[in-house]
């Protein structure tokens, strides 16, 4: 009933919330993306996206189809791998940003391990800035990390969102005093963005807490030590958005391959891209 090609297109649009970006990632024309979505909507008998000239959003039925689409595609890929009779082997060094520690990335990795048990997967969880450096040095094969900022178009876009200020519920900032910041150490991309926008806005700031782990930053924020910049779709439990500060702007997460892509790195990249919408949801 549901064409796997159309389902992959649907998932790509759901992740990027852009027919243009989906077409670029899939290597097809935008009209082809629109056609795939239209045929899938005809097959389901339901509208899957609410769209106008400025935005694209999933409908309730589109949200419901996400889970079914993953299940159908995973079954399709298992069958294809079984009858192809090929098994991937070797070592794969994969780096993931701290941002994804509390998301459903482990589910994607678990599925990959199930499909490719003979691939020795080595996982590194670090700041995005460090992951970029290690990839450039040839110490990682595949990286899922924030893009460095506007103009950085390296890799394949997985997910786009906005950055916001968050803190403990009830936290109040005194506009006459420096903004207390909870930040990653350099070369954290989020840290650099926070300092840049405050400097541009003329707001004084001070570092209230520095931690190399997301759990450390979250603990400090829950304790009311200050505010932290974070991806809007990944706000941890117990923390809320904080107003009265300058806008932090958009953030993009991308998959970047090493200099010599391997069948294993291509397979994991495909799995992450197919499950990209899971990364925008807490575990």
C-alpha cells in the first residue's frame, strides 16, 4: 500500500520541514518531492503536512505516520539485506554531539547494530566543535554535530531548529546585572553563539558554571545558577524557556563523512537520516 520511496521522501520532509531541503538531500527535483507526498496523501486519504508559502508542519495524521513509516522501511531494509546476502564488517568510528545524549539516538544505533552485528562501532560523545576537529584530523569516520554557523553547508542536513535560552522555572534575571551563563568550555559552538549575541546586544555577562557534559549543565540550570543556550526541540525536563534576552537564531545538525567513506559509514548515515525525526524528541 505504501511505497518505500515515498515514505523516505515523507520522512525527509518531516525532518527538514522544507520541500526544497528534502529535494536537495534526496538528489531529486522539488516537484518529485511534492509528487511523492501527494501520492502518499492519496494512499492514506489524509493530509500529512500543513503548508503555505512560508512554512511546513506535520499534521496529526502526519505525526501518526512517522512511526508506521519507520517500521515499514526497517522491515523493507531487513528483507533487502537478507536476500542480498551481504554483511558489512570492519570498524566504524562515529562521533555524536552532546545534544543527542538525552534523545532517541540510542534506538537508531541499536537498530544499526542489529542489522550489522559484524561492524565494530566505536562511539564518541563530545562537543560539536571537538567532533569537527577530530573528523578533520581523520580520527572519526562519521560525525553527527551542529554546523558551525551561517554559511557552513558541509555534510548532509539532518535537522533544523532554533536555539533558545532556558533555565529553572521561576528564574528571574536582573536586567541591571550581568547575565549568569551556564556553558560548555571552548570550542563549544553553543557557547560561542551565546557570547556573540550578548556582546552584539551590549549585554554584560558572567560565567556562572562551565561543564563539559550536558548532564552537568542541566544540573546547574535546574539549581537556578543561571541560563544556558539550548536547542528548542531538546529542552530537558525541569527547564523552561527564559525571555528577555536576545534571539540566538537557527541551528542546524548535519552528518559529515570522513575523507574516505566506507560501506559501514554510508549504512549508518542512511540509518541516521531515516530516523532523523527521532533526534528531535527526548527519550
